């Protein structure tokens, strides 16, 4: 885990092993977990914000294809927004459960705009 290029979460204890007022902090590592693995176990839903005034039928078909291709355990929640007026939350059924991967996030953000998708 420590030698991979993947981001990790480190848990441990910080000790000051310095002397005479000179600090020498060291981390005594107890656990290192890849963030992708942590995301997979802690995420329960994927929130996708869609602007209803600009989404096309093709966008919705592309969304369906992305969700079907990213099968997993997380429930997708669509927030359909009409800017300045209203928003509607739509939970999709078990058919569209997805895995919270970087690829899914990138695909959805490319389709609906930066920061349109979040894991919760």
C-alpha cells in the first residue's frame, strides 16, 4: 500500500523524539488504507445534480449507460433542478446501484458539469 501511487489514509501516533527543544516528529504508522477501498466501504449513495432546463434526452440516455456500466452497491440519487425555482429528488431502483469509483465521478461530471456529482 505504501509504495503504490494511490492516495492512502494513514492512522498512527505522532511522537516527538527531539531533544533540548529541537523537535523531531515521527509518525508511528498503525494502519494504511487505500482511499478507494475506504470510499467503497463508507459510501452509501451517489448524488447527481442535473439542470432540468439544459438536460437533453441524449444526456439521460448517456446517464443510463454510465450507471448500468458502473454496477455496485450505492444508490444513485438524482437531484433534478430548475435553477431559481425548484428541485426534485429521485432515488433510482436497485437496477441502477453503482460503485463509487473515480471513473464514475469523472464520467458524470463530464456529462453534467464539474462538481455535479458527489459521494455520500
